């Protein structure tokens, strides 16, 4: 295995990618905001199966954080992240500075409409425009053939897929299933905000998903009844505050009346100050 390179300059990154492309090799990108956990490492392994060269980008993107969100306290561990990526067959860790990504005078936004008007888009106005803008920029800087995104951020995945089609971006979008802790909590860098009590309380998200899957397995097909049941379950959990509970079509993200194999249950719940998200397909055919 050759040593991983750390690149900060977008110009150098593009030059590296031009060389790799000229040699006929395929580049797979894993876009991240760092503070790696097993979920990120699974994306890197997947990228290694798809591409000849794996690039991991690490950029805590200010544009996708709202004014009162956690940009300043977002967890960071650059040295540890480089070590972990280096152990996962990553060729380049691309870690540009905010000034390199958004130089003086920057004034462009890439925004997907429709899909961003619901779920997390409703509670985090401007968030997805920040995501799509930076992802397009990363695609131009890294020039990957494919990119891997986790399914925990299901809406993000749907929005990025839409954008790639709408803007004719020649990047294959590959998704990876949610990676969970042993007790079911979906892995997230934000889990590091939880104290021991909150960590226990956070299990209510996965439990609510399990409850819903159980009801559907037993024959429930009425989405609004099921939503109410899930809401009541979470409302009964100490220290949990619902942002949304929704059953939507997994492609259009429009609410469904009847549960089909396209239906996705998506949750956003605040545990203390920490907002967590999770989701599951309800009917696996
Ligand atoms: O999912 C994330 O970590 C971020 O939203 C992404 C895709 C790296 C864009 O900043």
C-alpha cells in the first residue's frame, strides 16, 4: 500500500485527479466532514471496491450550518482521521481550508427545489443549498467517477442524486446502508455530543423504527395511523423532543397514505441539545 497524500489545495487536487484519469484509473470520492466513525470507514471500504483510487474529502462546510447550529463546536480530530483513512486504502485525503473553497467574492449557490422543502429542509432552511453547493464544488475539484454517501442522511442522498441528474454531472452516486452501534443507535459524529444519560435516551429513535417495522410486518398499511403511533412512542420517551416523524416515498419524499415497499419512515428527534436523525424502509420486499 502506498502512503496516503494529504492535499489542501484545490489546484493540486485537480492536477492529481487529471494524472490518475489520464492513466485510465477510476476515482471514487467519499465526501465527509471528518471525525470518523465506523460509518465513514464503511464508506471508504465501499469506495475501495468501486474505484481504483479512493479520495476522502474532509471539509466542515460552513455553508450548510444555520446561524444557530453547531459549526463552532462540530467535533474535529484531523490527525486521528488521517491515521484512520491511511489504514483504509485511501490515496488522498483532500482537506481544503474554508478560504480555498469559498474564496473572497464567492457568491454562487446550487439549490435543488422541491425535495428540499420537506423533512430536514423544513427545520434547517438553507442547509441543503449548502450541501449541494459544496458537493458540486468537490466534484469539480476532485473529478471523481463515483461518490459514496451514507443512507442515514436519506434526504441528502435523494437531493444529491437529483442534482447529479439535473446538472448532467458525470458522477455515479452510490449509497451505503446505515451503520449502527451494537444497540442500534445510528452512527453519527454528533453522537459525541451526548452524555451518558442522553446516549441511553437516544435509543428511542431506533426503538421507534423497530416498533414501526413490527407493526408493518403484522399487517399495518395505514401510514397516518402508524405515524401517530410512532409519535406517541417517542413523546413517551424521557428527554426526547420530536422535530418530525414522517412516512414518505423514498424517491420523491412525498408523504404516503398507504405503506408500500417504497415507503420510508424518517425521524428527527432532539435529545437534549443534539438533533439526531434516523430512517428505515418499512416493507422489505
Ligand atoms: O454528509 C456530510 O458529511 C456532508 O453533508 C457532506 C456530504 C460531506 C457535504 O458537506
